[in-house]
C-alpha cells in the first residue's frame, strides 16, 4: 500500500497537480483499491479531519490579513517602519523584516504577508536600487515569520492535531519570532555593508511621530489579540473573528480605503487561498488514516 501511495504521489507531482489534490487522489486510490474500504467511509474520514472548532481560525485570520492589505493597513505599517529604521545600513531590508513582524501579529500567514505587504516592499526596494535577488530573498525569508509569531495558522493546525492549547502555543511563538527577526536584521546589515546597498534618508522625529500616529490603529491589532487571549477574554478561534471585525473597522471607518467592490474582491481572494489550505488539511488528515 505504501509503495502504491508513493508511486501515485510521484506521478501526480510529475504532472504538476497541486500538492493537496495529489495527496487526496493518492490516498483515495490506495484506500479504495488497496484496502477495499467503502468510499463513503473515505468521505466521512475526510470530513471528520476538518470538523474542528479550532480550524475556523485559519480562514478568519487569512480574511483579516487580506482585509488589512486592501484597507490601507499595510501601507501605513510600511511608512512607519521606513521612518524608524530606513536610514540604517540595509535600509528597506530592515523595513521589510520589521513590517513582517508587525503584519505576522495580525494575519498569522506567510501567504498573506507575501501577497500583501510583501508586494509593497518588493516594489519599494526595486525603486530604490536594491538587487532583485536580495530583495526577493529578504521578502521571502521575512514572510516566514508569519507562521511563528502569533496568531499563527500553523500553530492552530498543530494544536488541533496534537490536542494542545492554541493560546499556549501562541505565547511560545513570541520569543522565537523576535530572535529570528533579529538574526535576519543582522544578515541584512552585513550584506548591505558588503554590497553598499542604498538607504533611505534619515527623517526628523516629527515625521516619525506623524507616521506612528497614522499607524497606531494598525499597531493595536496584535496588542488586542494577545491581550484578549492572555486575559481569557476570548479564545484563539474567537480572536480570529475579533481580528476580522477590527480590520473591517480600520479599512472602512478609519482609513476609508475599503469600498464595497474591494470588500467583494477581499472575500473572493480569501475564499481561494483558505480553500487551498483547508483542502490540504483535509487530504493530509485522510492520508494519516
């Protein structure tokens, strides 16, 4: 059975099927033809794998990240980080890491980080004269902070499978995330020194305070989430809904950049991305059977 499974995975991967679909087809073929299990049982096991309250946090956190991208939150965060560390050797490379740290505390997803604020960072670094390889590398690496710094969709999945506390895992991810970010900043600093990369001009404290003021509503998001979880006001899954509501409030009433049409596109994009993740989870749970 294992031989059939691996052969199917290799064949499906060779024809460029998405990994989730490849896992699902390979598992179903093995279960149906190699073990003579009733196909209805396969469907029931697949559904049972995602029938979890904790898993609801994944699409909600991804929705919150997409809303923040479309609602102007990402732009405010980038502008604030640029005034704060843009003048340090490495310039926008440090901004890239700082933005990912903050945005990770809102979306919990590397995909949301890369597709949202990552696009802004790449364009800014290219316009300022950074090498394409360096810009892409630091953007991809910093987006990996999303699954480490809470709220993390990966931690939600692990907590469900290992029957651990989501809140405890969230708290455990803070220090490792900060250490990873500090290590990335060190690499950016020495690489920028070696390549003589450009830096942003130093701005006055008045401009920094102005950028901070514009970004304060966005920066409060991770504070609200972690405080609510630590104080027991809401669970990690409920925190994802709170994050969505707060993101909608920022995009519609504070920054006023989220239109009805934009909101429709946000829901459509989230449906696609979260659907892919949930399909992967479903088939991976089925594979475990």
